[in-house]
C-alpha cells in the first residue's frame, strides 16, 4: 500500500490512502499508440464531494513517430489523482494539459512519468492549478531520459493561482537524464490573481465575479492551447470554469 | 455633474489630498494641471475607487449620487470612465471579449439588453475606425505587446465603445507622439464634447489642450486646487511655470 512516504504519493491525502482499496489503487489502464498514429484523451474528473477519492492511472506506450495527447480537468472531491506514465519511442510526442480547480479541503493532483526511451522524442506538459478554501493542487512530473536518447526535447510548466489564503499548491519536478544532447525546460510559479488587472476591469464596469472568471479563464487556457478542435477546447474551458460558481469568495 | 467638496485622502498613512474642492458642470471640459507630486493621479485613483486609497474627509457627488459609496464597477456603470495613465495588460483576454463583457455588464445595471456578438463587433469597428485603430489590434490581448501610444489610443477606443457620461483622463497625453496626440485629442472631442457630458482632463502639458480646448483650467498643488481660470491660465502656466503663476494667486 503506498503511503505519503513514497515519492510519487508525497502530496496525496493520507486519510484516503489509509482507507483505499488496494486493488483499485493498483489498477492501471493501458494504451498502445501504433507507429505514426495519434491517440487523444479528454477527461473531466469530478468524483463528487461525497466521494472519499478516486485515482485514475494510465500507462501509455507510443511507438515510433506516434503521438499521445491527454487533457484533463480535476474538479473532484476529497482526493483525486490522475497519473500518466508514458514511454516514448523514436520521434514520438507526448502532449499533456492538466487543470486542477477546486475549493473546500480537496486534494487534487497530477502525477506524470515521461520516459524518453529513444532519440528525437518530444514532450510538452502544461499544468494549471486554481485553488481556494483549504484545497491543494499538486503536480509531480518526472522525466527520464535514457542513455542514447539524444535530441530529446522535454518541456514542463506548472503555475498555480491561490484565490484565498489557506489554499496551497505543490510541485516537484524530477529530471533523470542519462543522455548529453538533451533539452529539458522546466518552469513553475505560484501566485495570486493580478489586482491591477482586477481594478482595471472594475474601472470598465466588470463586476468582481466576472473579472475573476475572465482572469482564471485566461490562466487555465494555457493548459488547453494544444487542443486542436475548438469545440472540444471550449467545452473543456466551460467545464473547468463551472467550478468557479461554487467558489464563494 | 461632478462636485468634489473638501476631499481629503491618504495612501499608506500619507495624506495626499488636503481638502480639495472642484466642480465640473455638464458640457464642460475641465483641465487639471499641476507639478509632480501635487496629487493629480491620487485624485483620479480616488474617483475611480482604487483599492489602497483611504478617503479621510469630504464628499464627491456624481450626477446626484454619492460616488464614494459605490464600488469601482458600479461607478463605471453609473457613467464614469477612467482613462489610465498606465493602462494594464491582461494576458489571455482579448480586447473584444474584455470590452463586450464590460459594456454588457454596464448595460445590465442600467436595465438595457445585452449586445449580441455581431452588434458589438459593429460598434467596436466604428469606434476603432474613429481612432484609426486596426480591428486586428482589438482582437489581440488587452494591452499586451502594445506600445505606449497604442495603449493610449486603445483607451480612447474603449471610451468610445463604453460611451460614458463623464471621463477622468489621467495624463492620457503622456507617451504620445505628435500624430497620436492629435488623434487622441480629436477622439476626446468627438466622444465627449457634448452638452450632457463632462471631462476632467489631468495633464502636465499645454500641447493636449491645443487640441482639446478646455473650458476651465485648475491648478492642483499640494493636495488642493489653488487656482481656477479659463484656457488662458494653461498658457500662462506653460510660459511662466507653476511657481510664478502660483505666487501670483
């Protein structure tokens, strides 16, 4: 049984782990992307406030020149985790966009493990967290570049906005690189909504609630930029922003 | 339209406005000039309701309402427009979306129907044309990547679209070259020069007043209005400097 002493579970909800069903916790969905093909996944995770928690673990293998893209919103209750492990063959690409959004005492997290197993593979991960109440948004992203996986290009970016004092966010990038001709970019920032922008919007007649929604929309939009289909992108944005209606700030 | 009586205000415990009184009637363009640090921007910020400023005395009546009793967005809906000395950038939000939200929020408060996307775009195109601004610029993010002059021009397009009753323009002329100054000045004339509108034009220099001819000019020094006169006062200030003119007062 994993505990918060395990690296990949360090920010998980301890109560949930103590009472979780081991079979459910150990279950992995698997997906193989054939050479040169693309597979996409768009998910909205809301286990409901009553739920003790839920985990979704996915293991993907992308064959030569293939592409896997996964876009996720975690809006769920108590504890919700989306974990993706991707192995990339030569020239394959992994695109990941994730948004955690919630209040109360929710713990919401993305955990990724990206294995650049062969040369010329690329990966790009963008995670945005919007938290209020006493909730927590986490992103643990591990990138492994094996020996000889030259010309790897891996990018990871995490930003969090805390709408209230008491909310928190954690991130911990882990890079394990055994090739020498590699680009790995990582960025992280945790902050509040921009007050100057809020005042500017108010000065034009936009009430605080709509101003906040516009700012959050702009913020989480980064995670869904890579979604090609506009209707899908709009739907994801709407689903995420609906959560804000719950936030009484 | 706007009646300021004995207004005192401070920021961070430092008193900036010290019993300022000023009245602007409908149909009037009233220029405020004054040396650096006199309180010109503070006046504009207090009228807009910027967080951080504390009004310690006096009153502001705006079209029969107690202005200081209104939230910033309510002041805008009541017909007050604030031209910013430093317009704020809002990444991820387009000018079109920003202004449509603003206009419709104001219309809602006034009990008017929201404009549809098409109706709004038609209005925006008209107003942008007036200020010689490309519609493509309006599709870009609010003030992001705009030059100083473009930001000021965009402010005037915003004013044209929102069509306020009263405008407080804080150093709208700063950062403008001669051509842009003329375009912005003519914009102010065409949007705000009207028997039922008023303007408080805060400026350092005479040059904007060559285009936007003020009906009255007041000198603000050390937190209060020390002198009020006609347009000739601005000429004297330009020629003789604040010290000489104020010594005469």
